[in-house]
C-alpha cells in the first residue's frame, strides 16, 4: 500500500492540504477559503471554527474526489499563520474570535512591554515586541476584555488549535512559540520573567513540543467528522515562515531565502543562537530541533508591484509587465523607488513612512518606472542583508521564491543587487511541502529534516551576478539608503494631515 503524508498549510485567507508520497511528489491537493473580519479599523479577526471546517472539507475532498484512502494517510503535520491568539477556557472552548498577526490594535501594549522590560525583553525573546506578536494581544484582552480574560485557562496559536481539534491534545511547537515573544528562545522554555512582569500564571502557557514530535493520533471524534483513520499519526508542525524555509531548502548556514509575496521576507538558517542581532532582525527557534532562523520583513514587496501595476498597467499580463523593465537599464536611468506603501518593518519599524519615486524627469518612460519598482523592492531586501553583513554573517547563496522567482529578469536583478548566486526551486510548493517534510521525518521516513530535503526538494535555475551590473547597483544602493532619512519627516507630516482630514 502506497503511503502519503498530509501537509496542512493554514493561511490567513485559506487552507491548502497537500498529499505527498515518499518521493516528495504531490499526489493530490485541495484547498478551502474562509473569511477574515475587521470589526474596527486596524482589527483583524477570524473564527477558529472556520479553520477546522475548511481543513476538514479539504481532507474530505482528498478522500472523495481524489480517491485518497484513509489507510494510506500515515501522518499529518502543519504550517500555520503565525502570532494569532486563540483563547480557551478550562473546558478548551474558544472564548472570542482569534486576533490575527496583521491586527494592529496593540500599540499601547507594545509600549507597555518595552517600558517594563526594555533590553531584558530583547535578551530573553531575541525580538522587540511588535503589534503583530501574540503577547501584546494577550495583554490587550487582559486590559480591554477583563471578563473574558478571567475565563481564559490557556491559549494556542492557529495551527495548534487545529491540531488540538484533530487530536484532542493541547501543545505548541517551539517555532510558533518563539513568535509569541513570551519564550526564552535560547533555553526553549516559557520565560518566567515575562510571566511575572505581566502577571500571567505559568499554567496559562501550553506544553511545548518539537515540530517533528508525535502529538497524538487522529481522535475518534475527528475521525468520524473527517473520514480519517485513528491510526494516522499527527506531528507538531511549524510556524509558516519556518515551514516555508524548510520547503525552500533553507537548511544550511551559507543560504538565505528571498521571498517576494505580498510582503517580503529575507530569512537565514542559523546553526546556533550565538549571533545577536539585538532585535533588529526577528530571531526564532526553527522547526529543526535545536536550530534557529532569523528573518527581516519588507511590508510591501510584491504588493508594491501589484499596486503600481493596478494603477498604470491594469490590463497588462504580469509576465509582459515585468519584462517591460528590460527596456530600461540598471538603476532605471536614475530613478529610485522606495516600496513603503504600507509603512516598513525592517530595518525601519515605521508605520508612517510612505513610498516615493526620486529623480523623476521628463525623459523617464513607463519601463523606467517599472524597473525602479522591481529594483526598489530588492533594495529593501538589501537593507535587511546589510544587518547580516554588519554582524559578519557569511552566506553565498540566495534561494528565491514567490512572485520574484517567476521572472528571469527579476531574478537577475536580485543576483546583481545582492552580489550573490540566486537559485530557484524546480517545483515551488512553499510551507505545505515543509509541513509534509516534518510529518515524513516524524514518521521515520527520513532520519532528519535535512535528509528529507534530498527526496522532497530539487533546485532549478541558477543566476550568477554580473560584475558590471553589480558595480552600478552598488552606486545606486548608496543613494537609495539616503531616501528613508530624507523623506521621514515629510511622510509623517503627510500622514498626520491625512488623519486630521479624515477626522474633520
């Protein structure tokens, strides 16, 4: 009997379930969409029941439509949207809608954390407290919904709640726990200092497990609900960025990942916790036991290109649009774009900075503007890599995934701006394949996650930096770096004006 594992990729707008065989081939795949609610400006919530129902529909369709036999499904693991707060009472019932990673209501709580714990907090959690993380959300509920918080016995993150509903067992893996900013990242324990500083009992924090650890079998009730077998084993799973890094083959310290999605991520595999980025880059436990990964975030990467295309090239196919940039030259004929259309995260945690084109004159064409946008997004990634350079991090290979990996021109721009070899994946499947690799490793199909990568991942085309282009981009990047400081006050004044205008 041919066996498969299921990689469950629980995203913000949908869940995708991939059935993967021992050779790493996806034999079937199903997805299901669910809604997100925004009851107030800056709020972002979901009903955890939608995750359970959506995943179950996808699994049922794999069985009924794709002919997958329940007895063939040996194991299941997860990739989950990070940071979302699911509060449970003492009977493990959900107390309120989940507060998601992209919810920004918690600015007062992030300030409270910073004022109470300062640099001690960064030393323990290896991150600054930002609005997206889980601990500020916990404090928000505690301060703004005290009657609900009094009933709270524990909390979970999204994929951990889904796993609980499938197994009946509560747990959280280290890679997702790190994103709560309540974990002592180096010692892999919930921080007593954080608990005491914010009057949170130790009992509130769930049991911690490895991403490849056995978390239970499919429960009788969920087997009835879904058609799965109770013989199917379930494993911890990981935060989506950790699972995505695994699915991209980011498994050695000489590699970084460049992911151009709606937002952008530059992530690096870290062998040890000895490096200290002082919170300038996120530093989390990896899904690989006793390993770590670091990451910087550009808030608008592909989204900046999508915005510009929607305004100035709505009916142009994506491939044609990006290819038009080839009619320009390195540096877009002296035109620079900063992609801050939604503010910025790394290295400038600034919600009010805004994008700009600098250097426009009447000789510029649409191809120059398109090229400036593509280059500006990659320059923002270079800003993140500059922090790695500052700390002496040594890497020579960039694995490119997402929208930026679908264009040979954009890939070459990355190689030239980074001055590094850029490689693609032959069959990019992202966090879902990373989740499947965790299940395969947990089952013993592979001795380690790195070993599983030999079967599950194959690399595609390699792009080498062009020395002439590298020299030009080095010059342009020096100018690009000046734009943030030069436009900060103007951006902040404009945002204050917009808020004032809206309130009048």
